């Protein structure tokens, strides 16, 4: 189904015009981290822990990630109405009591937790998520937290370990698989990444024109990124369409992810081109009032 272009341009896509790294920085607003309802099940492994950070007195006993005999790793999960991609950053405001408890334990252990998308329409949390590592945090006097987390590994939930006081699940790594067959000409990951980059430049150029901004060279959006991290970078720019972002996150084929992003960008470009033509044909007239 063709997506309407409310996906683009997003603040992250606009930032991409200057530098891909900007698109991975937190937007000025903070995501209010109230709980979304946890839900479904799903399968990876958590990376080696970074250095821990103290959290003050009165905290619950630290929760130590445990690897089971079947290779699964127990990971605290945070259902949120957003999708975290590898290497992307999000700013969060933690105020709900059970997630304040979770942050205490996370800061005392390996600084990592799982972010899983849970939309407002119900249906529970997604099976596939992304590990978020706390890279900066501030604990407030009333025990709320402001923090910035950076996406690390993707994972799939294998089973729920417990739900109180917060959700903990056993998870497995999720990684892209190499193609089973040789791709058709022009359909390999590198060629698709080049197509997607070109479409992104066109979308940014026309969106700027529609918004009355001066035309300027968008420049190199990839900045040396390989196809897989570039595909995550592109998915992160689709802010405002979290269900589409979740579908992109769940794909285990880089070429398939880039192909889907190419289709979305083409649909968006067609829409913006038509809107630009209408604007040129029927320019707004100044108000006579």
C-alpha cells in the first residue's frame, strides 16, 4: 500500500540534508516515557556491557542480565510509541514509577534496555525491538530521569520472563541475512542504496521548494555508510510513520529493506512533485482582507 507523504519530510530527513549523523541526534522534544501496554512474543543476544553508572541510595537490588543455556539473554523491555534503530538516538523522559525502577537497575548494571514499539491502537508490543544504551542521563530531585539512549543491536523476543515491576524478556540477536541467490542487476544492496540516496535528495529538494526554502545542494547523504547501516539511517528518517518503521526494523534482508524504502520514497516523490505542479499552476494570491 502506498504511503502518504506525511512520512516525509520529517525533522530527521531535513537534518539529513546537512549530515547523516544529524538525523541520529535527538529532536528538541523529549519522548514522555509512560508505559505502553506490553504484549506479544517473539527471538538474539545482548552485547557486552558498558561501564555502569551509579544511581544513588534506595534503589532496588541490581538486575544482572543472565544468559541461559539456550543462548537467550534476559533484557528489561520498555514499550514505547516509537521505533529505535541501530545507531539512532532518542531523548526520553522517564517518570512512571516502574520505569524509574528499571532505570535504577539499568544504570547500576550495563546501561542497556530493550525498546519495543507499542502503538496507541492496542494489540500489545512488537516482537522485534532494538537495544538502547544510555549514553547520557540526568536524575531529577523527584527521581524522574532525562536520558539519551543510542540504538545498538536488534533483537527478537523469545519469551516473557516476568512482567512485574517491569517487563523482562529472554531475547536473541536479530541480524540481516546474506541473500540466498545472486540479486538481479541493479537490485543488489549497493545499487539499491545508491537509488535510495538519490531519491532522498530529490525528496528534500522538492520539499524545500514547497516550503519556500531556498534550493541548495543536498550533498552526500551516505557519508561512507555501508548498505545495512544506511538502510537503518533511512528508516530512522521516516518519523511520523512508526508502523512502517517497525516493518523496516523487522526485515532481516538489507536489500529488501532498501527496496521498501525506495518504494516509499518514490511514492512520496510522486506526491510532492504533483503538489509542486499544483502550487505552480495555482499560486496563492495575497488576501484581500
